[in-house]
C-alpha cells in the first residue's frame, strides 16, 4: 500500500540512494593469539604451494599440512580445540619418498580434497598423485595429452597451492614447446601469449582433456610483467581469480566462461619500471628488480567471511651496490582486504618480520607467520603464526 | 626448483627456464671473462668479499701458494641449470685444486649424486636452507650468479661466469685428477 503513495516512492528512492552512496565499511585486522607448531630445525615453508588447511566442519576439526620437499615428508596435525600445555602443537610426519621416485623432480605442491584424499604434484609437472592420509597412493596420473588445441602443454601449479573444489583441481598449464626464452625474444613473447589457467576434474581418469575455461597468459604490457606466473585463488562459487605481479587488476574467470576485471589497487601502489629483455638472462638484474620494484603477491580467498586478501610488496628503496644483497625477507608489505565484489575495504601494513607467503585463512581467522628465519626472534624449532581477526574501523572524525 | 618465498619471482623464473630451456644445454663456448673489478669507495672488492665469505662460513683459507679454482653455484637463479651443473661436476674426478662452493641446492640431488660429488671434488656446502644464505646474496660478478673464481697465491685473480649454455665448456677447462 505504501508504494501506491508518492511518499512511499520517496522513501524507497531514499533507501536505494543511500544504499548506492554507502561507503564500503572499512576493515582492519586485530592480532589475537599465537599458534605454534613444533617443526624440524631445517624446515621452513617458503612458499604457499606447500601449505594447506582443511576444515572438517562436520566434525569440527581443523587440519594443517606443511610439505617438506627437501626430505619428501608431509608434516601435519589435527588442531585440537585447546592448545597443549606448552602451547606448541606437535606435527606428525608422513614419508612421501615413494610418490615420485621415478622422476628426478622433487615434490612441488599439494592440495587437500579431504584428510583421506591428498593431492601432490611433482616438480617435473608431469605427475599428479592422489593419496590417503598415510601417503599411500590411491591414484596417479601422468596427463600428457595436448590441451588447448594442438599445443603440447605440461601441467604445473605455478607455485600456487593446488586448489580443490568438489572434484575439481585448479592448476596452471605451461607450453612444452616454447623453446629457450632467455635467448630468443620470439620464444619469450610467444610464452607471454599462452593460456595458463587449467581446471581439471578428477572424476575422469584422463582428465587432461577435461579442462574448462581459458585463462589469460602472462601479461607483459610495457614490459612491466614481472615474469611470474599469476597468483591465483578460487572463490566459494568455484570461479578462478588471477592477479599479476605489477598490475592492480584482478581477473575473475567463471567456469561458465564469464570474465570480469576489477581494479583493486593498494594505496601504496606505484607502477613498476620496465624490465628490458636483456635482463632476463642476467640474474643479478632480476634479483635487483625483484628487491626494489613493488609487486602484488599472494591472493587468498576467505570463504568464511566472504572476503579476499591480497599481498602488496612495496619494494626496497635501494638493493644493489651492496656487498651482500638484502634479503627478500627485508621487503615491507601490506595486506589488502577486499569484499565479495573485490572492492578494497582495508589495507594493513606489515613489518618485514611477518611473512607474506605464510598466510592461511582458517575458520578462526587469518593466520600470518610472524617469525622468519632471516630476523631476530626466530625459533628454529617452531613455526609460529599470529591469528588475526577482522575489525571494523572507525571513520576518522572530521 | 627452489622454494623461497616470495620466491614466487625467481622460483617461477627457475620453473619456466628449467622446464623449457635447460633440458638440452647447447654447449656454446664461453666468451665472457670478468677480470677483478676495481674497488669502489663503498664496497669491498669481489676478491676480498669472496675470501671473507670462505673464511667466515667455512673457516676456509684460499691456498697461499699456487693456483686454485672455486666453482660457485648458489641456490638462486636458474635452479634447473644449477642442478645440471652439479650433476656434471659429480661425473668427473677433479684435481685437488678444484673446490665446489654451493649451498642448499645440494640437497636436491639424490644421495648417490651427493656421494659421487663428494668423492670427485672438494666440497664446501652451506646447506642451511631455511633462508637465503650468504652465498645466495653475495655480489660476485657473475651475471647468472654461477661462475669460476681462479685464485693464485691466496688471491682471487679472475672471475669467469658461466650459465646453462656455457657451463660444460667452462668447467671442462678445470684440471682433472690424475689416474
């Protein structure tokens, strides 16, 4: 009845207008508790692709996995609700030495369908193993079939975690026939044009042919490419999100084929300088570039809070011309908080003592590694995380 | 393949290069040789840097008489290439005047390869791998971060870089153990 009255329309218009004009809520992070795991002194997880978290919401249990590639061992634990007396969780060890003994490549990455269905990918990017919780092989694939038409591709993780959703594996593809990219500019630019995204369904034995969707190749506009494989994560709906080192845009690819680009820049964003092709072969140049140039890093989905997290590395003001180069662990960084629509709703700067590659989204909140081997306070016997929760920020008073 | 963190960049470079272009080294002859650069006002010369590194990390002193060769292979850069270089070194018995200086990369080799390498050449390996060690960060004049350091009478006198295309040619010039 209200809508039949002019005043009712005015009320409705006012509601819609205020909804459209509403500034997104600003979100910060609050540190809460520290969670520590007991680990071998020689181990530190230096990449996201060897971390995994699984939330068994039915049983209310949480599982943490850390892959030690040097010893082909899986370190894992089921987190109890209450920490042990000394507040340090023990990690169990499962040997994986038998998984890829036929290849010269070490384990590269892992994923978790369920605690009794773990996925491992070898560094030669030619084999995928599905094991049970004890590391016994349940199924192994060596997908060699050409994908994306006639081009021979291999499968890789791009050093991203192996994302799983339903029966799908989210991976990357790399061209097998690209040639020597550091000696041949044509080969290099051909590499940049290849499609890299790959979604496989493990219900099919020969699932290499069962990809869905095509995703962009490396970006190279004005050579600000950071020849890094895209950072990626998967939305709760199963869409694949990609970002590229120098670029603030996030690319969303639905399995239906729908594509969307959203700009989500850091407030510290500055364009990266170009990298000449000649520097590709000069690793001194590459390291200097990596140390000094800003870069968007890991992209993570927080399905519990319907948010996304995105790392931005600020770069060091000067890195070269020193007898011993600074470490990557000296680079300051910040964590962008994005809402479900990929709008930036917060950004929290972190000191370099926090590890931007040691972030796990859990039911409890966001775990961020807070002691790195390169910095004082690191305990070689422990892997330490600080648990952060989201906190609405107060608007600044005018 | 190396996994340091942030590692994303170099790791991916390593991934791309090692998987796409390192499998069949061409053996192109080395043409580059870097004489010891002049010292700058702010940084020590590479020869001083290298000698200090050997002393601080391994308590090793460059032999004070005669010629000695150090093969430097850190765990950054093209890691597929570095694996191939270490395996190449493991296949030949080198003279006692050759020392391989490497880092955590050694642990990527099989036990048999590690044993063979240790049997065939003097080895200085800093295998602490949870973080970049000094060898991975030291600024020696090697564009691919790998190379030979030739020393004479306790001093580094020449730095010879090599990469995936040139390592076989460069390393073949090293003195071999007499049967």
